[in-house]
């Protein structure tokens, strides 16, 4: 469920403070606040979002406003499905 409209969007205070104090050209802002919503103030910034292992660089655009930062930094890495059919496909791709 979404957050109540009377409460307003959740934006981490530390992240908002960093965005307001820096210019977009200075460099990327590192954050662990995956639940923070992207505000119009963040457009043009590069934010590195932690996915549990690494920091994933995200360039903020106007279309991203209203979404959460965690949506753009996946936490799981899909390698492939296993099985006989997959082995045959990978073997034919090598040849």
C-alpha cells in the first residue's frame, strides 16, 4: 500500500540535506535509504543506491519522480535457469 496522502512522501532527512547542500556536478551521493521517494529537487543528480552488496549508480530524471530509490537498484541477480535444455542452448550459442 502507498503512504497516506496527508502524511506526504517519505524522503530521508539526511539524503534531502545532502541534495540541498551539493550541486549536481560535484559527484554522486551515496545512500542506503532505498525507501526514500524521489522528489523534484533530486532531478539531475547522480545517486548511488546500496543494494545490500554494492552501490548502484542511478541518474535521476523527471520520469522517476514519485518512485522509490530501491526500484532502480535490484537486490537479486538473475543468472539463468538450469536443466538439460539450458545446457543445449548455451552449447549451441558457443558454436
